[in-house]
């Protein structure tokens, strides 16, 4: 447990098939992040899946930390590792993430 409340790390991560550490390449990174550039309905399902994964985190803390994480993500020059990923998903991903941040922030302002 981290200071200040529940951890925001996934229950299991960084370990791949057969228990080997994951060292993703550009295609793997892009495939993992492709959901960020998906259509509106799929992105909404993804957001709900993330919230379900962190159901143990209180709402206000979840919203604050999620918005902080997404804001940091948008500060990167590119979200996707490959030129193909950037061409295919970058613009939609930035729109989706920006819209999610705007939905998360109002509760933080209260």
C-alpha cells in the first residue's frame, strides 16, 4: 500500500506468458494503446473496464489520479511508438483522452 491511499497499479502486470518479464517492442506498445484511438463506444467500454479494474480506489482519488495520468500521457510528443500507429490512431486517441480528462475533472474541482 502506498502512502496516501490504495495503489493504482493493476493487480498483475509486467509479467507475460510463462511468467517472463514483458519487454514490448513498438508494435506491441501500439497494439496495447490502440484502444485509445478506438471509436466512441469502444472507448467508453474501455473507460468502464479501467474503472472496474480499480474499483477498490475511491471515486475522487480514481478521477484525480486517472486525469493526472492521462494529462501526462498527452504531454508526450507521440502516444504511439511507430509511424504506422501514429498515422492510424494518434488523432483519435488524443481526442478520446482529452474528452475523458474533461469528464474526470469536474469532480476534482468540487
